[in-house]
C-alpha cells in the first residue's frame, strides 16, 4: 500500500521560518524541505548556527525535514574554486541532515555551460564521488534533481550517471516541470526512471515553458500519481510551484505596454492560470495562494487516484 507524505519548499510562501511553519501547520502537515530560512540559504549554515537559530523553532512546532534542498552541484563543471567551497558547505549539510534525522540531501550534476554535456561526463562522475566520500557511511543519500542545463537535465543522461555512480548512496529525484522545460516528455521520463526514483518534486509547467499549478500543465500528473499509487510508492511529494512568477509578474506582464508581445510566453501562461483557477485578469494573487493551489490540487489528484491513507 502506498504511503505518501507531503512536504514543500515553503520558502516560496515566505522567506521567514515563522511564516513557513505557520503554513505547514495550517495545512496539517509536518515536513519541510529547507532552502532559504530567514534570508539565508540552508547551505550557508554551520551545524552550530543551525542548532542555535533554527532547530529550536522546528522542535517547538514538530516540523521535520523531508530532504535538504541544497544548491550543491549548481556550479560550473570547470569551476574548481566554486566546487571546493561547495564541498565545505556540503560537509556541514551532512551534519545538519544527521542532526535532523533527514535521509536526503538534494544535489545537482553541474552546469556544462558551452560544452557538449558528454564531454563533462567523467568529471561529473568524479565530483559526485567526491560528495559521496564526504557522506561516508553516515546513512545520508545524495538526491539528484534533473535541473536545466546541468549534465543530468534529460533522462538518458540521468540514467547514464546513475549507472556510472552505481552507489546505494546516490538516488534520483524527479521534477516533471524541469523535464518539460528541457523539451522532454515527462511521462516518458517517468517511465524510464520510475524504478530508480525515490523522491518527487511537484511542479507543473505549461506548453509555454512557464510553471503553472499542478494539474493544469503538461506534467501528466494524473498518470504519474496514479502509477505511484499503483506501485505502492512510499515517500515524499514535495511542493515546488514556483510561486514568484505568477504572483509577482502577472500585473506587469498584463499592464506594461508591449509586454504581451515581448513576454508572450508569460502572458499566455498567466492567462492559462487565470482560466484554470477562476481568477480575473487584473486580480492580484499572493505567493501563499499559489502555494495553496498547489497543495489542494495535489490532494485532488491523489484522491482521484484512489489514495486514501491520510
């Protein structure tokens, strides 16, 4: 039987930890995927700083981590100094993960820039193994996300990297929206990687390359969620609606002269959202509201798929 917990990048509601926790409690959830906390990226905390300034609030409110949404691996493949600095931060993140009894740290497979991605393959594998060396036998797992313009931005290269690393401490996270923005069919990507994927980011994207609330885009979430339920998936679905674009850019795109021409993909995507969510064209919508749409749409998709384990 499937057993699903809903988590989220609640910094998309508000950067303040207090506001993030308030939304978690409002929804009756318990898990956070930390990324930005009170104006500071999670990777910029030492364990000592985290214990002092963050953990007491988490403990008081009973909030746990589903994974740590780190930026590790979002650095150029040839940026040696940048990666050296990231490794120092990663070592502290491993300590924080262990302290929080959190199994996963989200990572990326390095920007390839102007190079052919395959030219970078050996170096990507080497750097990934350097991160595994830092993990050691701690029990923490690297969680690779398919981000745009990194080596593993399409499923074929994700699979190649996974097989090359060949380590139980290296697992896959799946982001349908990122695949869409790379010109990949998310259903095909899901079917290719579903036996290896242990974690899902819930982010949808329109045909115009702009994020939209889950279930209103091209993410094939009815199929994906249905398959997860059928396959007795046990794990997290982490909300990542990218609230900023619609909530903060909608009125400028609608009202600034020529914006519908020069920003036509945003204009079309925002019109799609308005229609799908029943919002008037010039009505402002908060980032929190966009996040709540994501949550409630996901719950509807889960219910439609027959998921009953609340």
